[in-house]
């Protein structure tokens, strides 16, 4: 089944990428989905257009999750308590804050009961099939948990070489399904089979990284593969941005952009892994980005509700009023950070500390702090 387990190296640049992904989603909701650009001047419109790309922060999260979780699964697959330990770690990491958010949604958002039920079952990404209005970020957690319901068994029973083939097959199958759906005019990528290529791409990176730890890296082939992924993803985005899609081609453009996002995110993360520790990557080891990486899960889960509460209490954003825009932005950001710090020390860290009671091997305090970043 493999060699004896060894500690998983900590890649600080990935902590910063997680923080960047959380900020991308935050900007997307604060400066894009919740404002009408027609009411604002050139500066806010520029921010609006830039923030539109923030939705792809979700794809960064998916690739990061696929890489980190698969790396941990590969490391731990020789353990007899492989499944028990994995799912306990997931439960203690995800559920406390997740369930608290569901409770808040049920209590404070009218007619949210059906969505809360679907979210509690981790099938909220299929809310559209049940004609249920989605409210919040739970669909992404649903995709992850559905993927990780089956993926640990694949990792347990297959060699790393076989895992690479499985990951490539999932990636290609997901891309193919998107283009088949585009042929019929469909581009709703909340469904797992249309969106799990990011998780599989992260798993593919984990297989590459595992091999890289035991054999000398092939720098030339790595650079070619990483460069090809980044270049292809960038070119697709450039081409789709140059042409304004008509209603007949919109689904095709959506499929192309989603594929580009997966390629670009996977290529960028692979680049950071390959060059981790280099002085010119200092930005991706900055304390600010690492801080947001530390609170990224809570930030992702709570910021949309803080925004909704702020708009409910303060009223609609005044069109063209820059003071109102800035007050809203920094107010929601400050409240989000405050709530994230509270949940970290009152909910997340205490929940993680319970691992010593349920895992087969006690988790040292230092490992608790570092594994809190893994989701």
C-alpha cells in the first residue's frame, strides 16, 4: 500500500492563495452581484468589472481542497482507521460553523426551511431540481462533500499512478459533460458532475506532488505542463472576452470559461508549489494574505449574510454616493473579520481540539493550528 506515513510539508504560499480566494469571493459579492453598475461612475464601474472575476475564487478553493485533501489521504491510507479519522477530521472542521450558519439562516431568513434541509443533507447544489431558492454558499460545500464521499475509497484502493488516471478521467469527463450541456443551452454549474474538475485537478496535483517528494523533479516537463495550463486558460479567457456572446452561444462561452478557470487555477497553484520558498514569491507569504487564509472558511461562510443584514438595516445602497459605497464596503469587511475571529476562537479551534478524543492518534497542538487551514 506504500511506505510509512511522513508529515505533509506545509506550503505557506497556499495559505495566501486561500486568503486570496476568500477575498475574491468577498469582492464579487460586495462590488458585483449586489450593485447596479448603471448608477455609478467610471471608477466604480471598473471595480465592478474587476470584481466580476471574483467568482472564480470558488475554483481556487476547489483546486486547493482537491490538492490538500488528496495529499492527506495518500499520506494516511496505510492507517487502519483511515476512514474513521478522515471523516472525523472533516466533521470537526466543517460542521460546527456550517450548522451554526444553517441555524442562523433558518431563524432570520424567511422561507429558507427547504434550502436549510437540502443544505443539511449536503445536496443544496441541486436546489434548482427541487424548485428551491438558494441563499448562501452551501452549494460549494455540497459539491466537496459529495466528491469526498467516494474519493477516499479510490485513494485507498489505487496506486498513485492509477489515481492520476482516475483524476484525468474525471477532469475530461466533467469538461465533456459541460460541452454536451452547452449544446442544449445549459450552463448551470452548481451540479457536481459539471464542477468537480477543479477538485480532480487538485487531486492530480497531489499525485504529482507525491511523486515529486520521492523522485527528482523533471523541471523541464513540469514547466511545460504548468505553462501550458496557464497559457491555455488565459487564451480562452482572452478569446471569450473579445467576443460578446449571443443568447445562442452563451452556454458555450460559459463552458469555455469554466474550463479555462479550472486550467488557470490548477496551473497557478502548481506554479506556486514548484517554486515554493523562492524570494520573488514573497507576496504569497505576506502576513496579510496568510491572515485571510486563516479565516477563509469563516469568511466564505458568513460574509454574504453580514452583507444581507447590513443592507436590511441600513437600506438600499444610494446610487452614485461614494461615501455610502465606501461605508458599506469597509463596514461589511470589518464586521466580517470580527465575526471570523470570534468563530475561530470560540467555535473552530475548540472543535478542532476535540480530535484528540476521537482520532486514533492524538493530534499535537501545533498540528491542530496548521490543519485548521485544511478543508
